[in-house]
């Protein structure tokens, strides 16, 4: 098959990256799949094509994200401890998030999120809320990793400007159940619960049941 | 897995007694549906049931964790009630720290 190389020349006897992979640079392959290279372009020349620089940037980005998450976690721990939350509870709140996604946010403009609760264990006025709503009860419980919440009722919560909240992805809670895989977006409200406006919402036929 | 021994059994029994007294206290008050007391009562009953059925350190830890999560997410932290009830969860965690570790004893 005739293809054009990186300089726009038609590929005659060029090699594909698959051959370069065999020479031991397989980590580069996903970044350049589909490009055809002339035999003169050795794997080490990929730096000049900008491929290795991209790899370096992504590594630096990961390191930066980790550093940022660590700073946010430290700030959150101090905030909770100063508010009188015991150490075990502080750890539990932090670990309810996928740590690398954890952020402390000062809400710049008010927004509305959702709270799921039930008739027995979980109250409407609660700190774990989410911008996401799910089509089924099962998905709600698994994606939000709710260990003790039947998620039979829904509410909205208005988070006013200036509130301090924790945001991130829900961490799996498999010690309670392997089904609690998490992964959804989650917000944890700090401060007084009366600072937030909770309101139950009624969704007809929400789980496809009449 | 760490199992419950006679020492931790006594500690769990003591915690259950304390929970039962708080359940009785709440039941004597006027608890309306959807109030914080209503959910607190349900969670206390559930915590008690979980401790009664607990067979391992993990069971006690999970029970303490679920009750603690309710307190931390549904109460204001500076209130006396929060400090009073969160102690029950803390006590549960303290019991799990005292569990005999079989591997350590066999050395």
C-alpha cells in the first residue's frame, strides 16, 4: 500500500512503526501508529519528531497532578481536623475519593448538585453530594459507592458561592462490597449544613417501575 | 483474619450496652419521621445489630465506619451531639486496634 511519509513523500520501501517496535521502543508505538517512516529514521530520531518530548510532558504532568493532589489532601486534612472531626473520620473522608483526583474547591459561583438518600439510614441533609444522576438505583449505589444508602429518594442541594467543598472521583469501597466500584464525580460539603439549601425532588417512574 | 477473643468480646459488649442506652434515650424522646433523631436512631440500631453479629475485626471496623460516616455527613461537627455520637464510632475503631493478631502471637 502506498502511503505518504512525514515529509509528504510517497512511501515506497519504507518501514512501518511495527518494525521500530521490535527494536525496543514499544512505549512510543501508541503515539505514532499509522505514520510511515523511511528506513533512515531510526527510533532514536523520534525525539526530533516531538514524540519523546510529548512523553516527557505527560510524565511531568502526572507528577504535577500528584503533587497538587497531595497539597489538596493536606489542606483538607487540616480543615477537617480544625473543625473537630476525629482523625479516623478525616482519613475516611479523604479515602472516599480517588486520591489523585482530590481537590479542595472554593466555590466561585453558586451551583446545584444532587443528593441521594433513603427512608432509613441516609438523610437528605448530608455532605456527600454529586453533580451526576444515574438512571437506576443499582447504578447509583455502585457508582457513588454507597455502603449504607438505598438511594430510593433524591434531592437537590444548592451550594452557595464561597463554600469550601472537596471534589473528585468516588473511590471504590470494596471492603463493604465488591460491587461498590465508585468512579462517579463526588462533592463533599464542609461547614454548617444549614449553609446549604436541600430540597427533595420527586422523579416519576425513576427506575422504570410503575 | 483476626477473630474476636474474650477481651475484645467484653469491649464490644460494653460498647453495645452504651449504644443501647442511647437508643433508649432517643426512643423516650419525640422522634418525628425524617428528623435527624429518626435517622440517628436507625443508625444506632443498625450499628448495634452489626456489632452483635460481628465475627471479625473487619466486621467491627465496617460497622464503626458506617456509623461514623453517618455522623460526619449528617451532623454539624462543632455540636455536642456530634462529639457525643462520634465517640461510639471511635470506640469501635479502638476495639479493632486491640484485636489479637494471630501472626504476631505465633512468633
